[in-house]
C-alpha cells in the first residue's frame, strides 16, 4: 500500500494585519493521491470519510478519486485522524459487537 501524506491547505490569500484567522472547515482542503492512476489532487473535507475502529486495521479514511473514479481506502494513524477531524471530515466510529 502506498503511503499518502495528507496536508491541510487553505484556499485564497490572506493579508496578515492582525490575528491569524482560524480556517473554516469548508475552506480546508487535503492533498491526496490515488494509488490506481497516481493522480495527485486536493480534496475538500466533504469528499473524505474517516472510520475509527478499535484497532489500526479498522481505522481508515476513504475517498473517490476525482480523476479515475476509483474508490480509495487508506489506513489512518493518529496524526491523520487529528488532521481530518480538525479539518471537518465526517467521522464514523466503529463499535465491536459483543
């Protein structure tokens, strides 16, 4: 599995004349790549889904490649979880059944 580095990037230009504004989740975009077509692109928070499970095997994020329409599922470590949740990505918490 190819590692993908998600980096939040904001859109637009900001003039720093006072306090730095906190980005609105709609303005946050995440850089991602498709392992199938090797395309690189920025995705809005609404294009990603995060599933948090009981283990690293069941914790992942998903998106659909905008270039080839392939469904992509990648593992999510602690840092990725933090970036995605702060960026406004919808999160599903998976619970184990007894």
